[in-house]
């Protein structure tokens, strides 16, 4: 069985080598979907009976480890020196410095790598992260899928 929980956050970024508008500082209302696979728990009297995982717990894990970290932050590539210097000059600015260009694809991969161990087999029901879908806009997204996420 597969279940999915969607969360949203706002963040800024830029793609420094992009040939069009995305090379400029801008922001998005991102959406992130976390899809888990596992057996439906069959345990009469348990609050987990009939579930793969409680959706509120799916949300809390993703919120604490991804959404709260990236929400209302500027996501910047460590090698984008002018932007890193500019953001560093802003007092108390929420900046997340990344080891990769903050494209939807790379953010989806990073979210998958971060979340994967946090969901793994929590209830003895073969629970595992199957996919992280990161929406950059309502019409554009990237999927990081188990078995396809590149090794670090």
C-alpha cells in the first residue's frame, strides 16, 4: 500500500548558470509530497490499526526535517559566491547554503536522502520512503524515486 502526504513552503533561490529568468533571485511556493509504502497494520485496539502510517506523523517528520528548514529561507549554492556574500550581509537572514545548485531536481534528491532513514520500517510493516515529489510551481515538479536516487 502507498500513502502520500503533501506539505507546502515558500523559499527563494536562483540558478546561476541558467540562460533565462531563473538566473535572477526569485521565490516559489513549493509543494512537497512524501510517498511511503508499507503493509497496512492489522492490530485490533491499536491507534495504527488499518493504517500504513498516521498522516499526522508523516507530516511532522517532513515538517521538522525539510519544511521548517527551507521555509521562508533563501536556498543558495555554496559556489554562488556573490549571492552567498550578499545574503551574509543581511542581519538575521534565513539562508540555507547547499552543496548543490538549488534546482527542483536537486532539492527533491536532497529531501529524499534526508527523509529516507526517518521513515524506514518504524512499525515492523515494511515501511519505506518510495518517492519525494517536489513542486517548484503547480505545473513543474521533480520526482526522486527509490532505486533512482543517485548515490552521494
